[in-house]
């Protein structure tokens, strides 16, 4: 092993450890790894940033933008509404939702497909825990069918183009990925859904899950109350900062964005959030009295009529890693964060000190327009609290037509995928069917940074002989085993990595090794590249391996260890069936 090889292995190994640790975001880890490689000289400065212009990166960005255009156009609303009206038979509804999720994921970003169908699934009335994990798995399976279905396929096609001069075409993945997707769907709908722990809390309403009444209540500033004349900030301080004033109603009207310097008057209604049992001594000392039960909605204070909405913190959301007290939601958006659930359990204690994670479910309160603004601005995924309208229906046909045209142009080989899809994005922008702001917001920038930073490292691994070294070690360890067994082993290794790190990053690291194994054996590289593509797409053992698994974790009430129960048999099934299938379709 040369010094350069050792340095590349050390950098990639350190990055892998940090990916698994999950203390820092994966894009930060990847960019740091590239910086270290630049400093030690294993990646030349002249090519260090070529990855950001790589066809795979351009294609991933274009697919994300086109997926957003389809979603916000309203073109898919009719499909979602039909699914919602599909009756109250849980298995039939699960089958319909999972099939549509897989079908959509073959041609659009699978995170976008899940985001489209997640509110529909939650409105179905079926238990969330039995519905959402199968839906997530189905959307991941569908991505294996086409070149554009998932980033690993795009990365593998790019590696093939660099080494062999020709990428995979749009439907080259379908003979293997299509069969495995159908087989996986059958498993999910028959055996897999029964392996989800029955005791999970999925299926409860927001009020039941969060038990709002236990720590949100309305208090009246009574005549002669000590609180009269105090500011809201002073009231919070008098409770030892254990309570938060989330709203103020004066003379039946809500005070929008009440300041901490707002002075209370007799007759005001204050809505406090906190552990009411612990707050009772302070409340009594302030002279606040619990508001009497009000018999009709018309008699209720304005704050009590505000809507509740559940929303999930998405991976790479602006809120991920932020502390609640620093968000200032009431001041910025006139909405209140009433409660937070993580892994199906409500967060207790001082909510303002919680550091948010991807997958957390937030219970927000506010007026409908304020809630919509906050959810959109913060990059949250709204759940069942929103109306089933994903976009305006104005010119809904145009994004569908442009997207279909780009697929046809790519399929017949008139233009490479990165060119045809970029042209499609330009057409939508020029036509006004997609705004520049929506286009930029659609791009998952951490994934773009991840790919742009790791692609030069993958090249360094290959150019420095590191890939060939790993390939020789694997072939020597396999001994006299047939090449088809090595295809299966490579798929298993790739699957394992994909369960603990980003699937696109897994493909970047493993694709050069696949090429080197094929070169060492003197066989066609296609079976090994296909094994990497399939393995990198099969992140079913943990919630951190794929964004969709993270998104359903909170709403479904899942724990970290729930995923392998359903995912491990699925991965075994894919290896057992996929290995001979790959070799049959792509001979050695």
C-alpha cells in the first residue's frame, strides 16, 4: 500500500465513521473530507471541484426540480384524491398507496413521491404504524426501476460512462429493478406489514398523541389579580421560566404576535403551555384562574379556535439541529409550537430546550394562513392537518408534458439525461410554470454538496490504485468462489453501507471498487455495477439510511430498532433473488 492509498483510505474511513456517528450533517462531513484530501495532496486542486459539474450531480438536481414542478402544479391532485376516496379497507388502501408510491418513484424523486402521498395515507384512518413504513419501503423500491428513480442509479451510470464511454440508458435498470420492486411490494403487503410491532402508537390523533390538555390551558386574569399590570415576560419569569405564554386574548379578540412587553389587564385570557401540575403554585400566586368550561364554540376565546397542524422536520430542514427557544415562531409567523413528538412519544419537560432532529413531529397552532406560511418557510412536511391541495391547477398539464417529453428524448437516446432534463427545467422556468424560487428550493443542496465533494475522492481512490487494491483483497479472500457469489457479496457489502450512510455516497465509494473487481476477474463490469446500484438503493434496516425512513419515523411512532424487523427479510429476499437475476440479465 502506497502513502497516497493509505491517505485516501484514512480520509474515507474517517468520513464513514462520521457518517455513522451522525453528529454532523453528511454534507459537512463530505466537504471536510474533500478539504482534508486537498490539504494532504491526494486530490489535486485543479480537479477538486469537478464533482459539482459532474453529469450525475446535474441530473440529480434536475430530477429534484422537475419533481417539485409536478407536485406544485396540481397535476397529481386528482390521483391523490382518488386514493383518498378508496374506501375503508386498510389492506386495499395500503396496496393502492404502495403501488402508486413505487410507480411515481420510478420517474420522480422518491422523497417527493412520499411527501405527496403521506398526507393521503394519514387521512385514510388506518393505523399509522401499519401504513407508513410499508409506504416508505415501496417508494424506495420503485426508485430502482429507472435511471432517474434514485441517485445511486445516476451515480453508477456516470461511473460507467467515465470508464466505458457509455452510460446506462433510462430503462436499463428495469429488467432487474422492476422485478425486485414488484417482488418487494408483494412481500411488504403480505408478510412485511405483519412484522411491525403492534404496540406502536401510530394511528392516534394529534390530541391523543400529544395529550394537549395535560400541559396547555387557558387562564383568566381575575379582578385584583397580581398578574394585572405585569408584562407577559414577567409572568413567565414568575413561573421560573417553566411556562410559556403562547397566546393572549383581550375582549374576545386574539392579539397577534403578543410581545413579551405586553401588559396584562383584568379580564384578559392567557394561554399557558407547561406542566400544569408543576405550575399550579405560581398560577395561584399570580391570581390567575382556570377559565371555566365553555359550552359552545361561539363562546370560546379566539385563541381556542385556532387550527392545529402536524408537520415533520425533514432531513436537511432549516430547523434540523436548531434549539426550540431560538426559533421565535410566534414573533416571526404568529404560530405556536404546542408540543413535539419523537419516535412516537411526546417530548416532556422544557420544550424550549429541545434540539430538533429530522423526523420530529411538531404540533403547531395558528391561523390557517400563518400555519401555511410557517410550514413552507421552515421546510417542514405537513401531515394530516392540511387540506388536500398540493398546488394550483393552473396549467397543470404543462409540467407533465415537458417531463414526458424529456423522458422520451432520453429513452430514444437523442440527448443524455442531464441535457434533456436541464432543458426541461429551462422550459418550465421560461413558461412561468415554475418559479425560480421554487426551483432553487426544490434542490436538496446537502445531497448536491455530498456528491460534488465525494466524487473527486472516488476518483482519487480509483486513480491511486486504492480500488484495485480492495478488489484484489476481496477476490483473494473469495478464493475459488464463482464470480456470481462475488456479485452477491458486493451487493451485501453495499447494502450494509447504505444502511448507515447516504445511499448516493455509498454508490460513489463502491462503484469504482465494482469496476476493479470485474477487471481483476476479467469479466464484464455490468453485473457488479448493477449489484452496487441495487445494494445502494436497499436501505431498509435503519431510519438513517434513507430520507423516507426518517420522514415516517415520527408520524408512525417507530423506534430505531423497528426497521430491521421488516427490512432484514426484505434485504435477504433481494440478495437471494437479485444476484442470479443480475447475472441472467447482465452476463458475466
